[in-house]
C-alpha cells in the first residue's frame, strides 16, 4: 500500500498529539520525543571484492523518551508516579507505559507505545524573558511499538 494522495485536508501536526503516562492523559507537554534503532554489524571475510559477507542479527536499542513542558505539569506527573511507589515519594522507581497517539481526520492514526519506562533524568534552565518556564525530562524504556510493529525480531516472542 502506498501513501495516500492528499489534496487539502490536515496532516498530523502538534494539535494531533495525545500523550498518556501510566494510563493518564497529560495536556501540558510542549515537547515529546522518542526513538529506537537496531544496530547491525557487517561481517567480512577474504576475497578480492572486500564486500561484506553477512551481518549480525543486531542489538535493539530504544532511545530515551523525552518530554518537556511547564514545571507545574511535570510536577503533577512526578507526584502521580510517586504515588505508585512503595514509599510514596520515589517517582524514579515506578515502571510505566508512555503512549503517544496521533489522530487527524482523513489520515492514518498512529499509536506509539513505549513500554517498561522509568523516569531517568530532569533538566531545568530558566532565564529572564517573555517565554514561560520549561523543564525537560527523560525516561528510559524497554521497547517502542508503532501501531503494534517493532523494529527487532520478535518471532520467538517479545521480551516486553
């Protein structure tokens, strides 16, 4: 199936995004980022061609999920995750799922599920100006699924 031919209409944009963390929808984020890669190494042997003979199965590497937004929105998220911890105060120990959805009428819906996520870092930098204050946070995750599809070989079952 090829791309659809589009005349007018809307494509996915910032207003199309919905983000859920641990099943709760959050609307204050001003930034969301995610990624994954499959690092495969080429194997060489003897021969005049000096071309690769094979490649490894590879190593799947999900990249951090990055969220940004006003400090108040991120504090609400911290408190929500901390409430699920044993101590009630540690938001970095709680494992959750982050779901990013893209919906636009007439376009293919996209659901990205980032599974096995834990809060990994906080970053703040504030300066004088008209812009609102903002913070950035990162989550490590175990797997990224795009509409149920994965980058790695899951023929023997998915580890997550």
